[in-house]
């Protein structure tokens, strides 16, 4: 019984990790696109952000 529980927990952990990694990839792509768009539509002073 214990090996079945361990395998099920491992499968659940890997599924959750895969979903989290996929979400993080989409977030990273969105940030990269916004960053690149900032270079294309920047104002005259050369910086579109005030960090």
C-alpha cells in the first residue's frame, strides 16, 4: 500500500511542477515581449521606464 501512495504523491508532485514551470515560461515570454516593445516605442530620452 505504501509504494502506491508514494507513486501517487510523486505523480501529483510532478504534475504540479510541470504546470508551474509552464506558467513561469509564459510569464517569462510576456516579460521579454514587453521589454523588447519598450525599446521599439521608447521616448526621446532613451528610457521608457523609471526604475
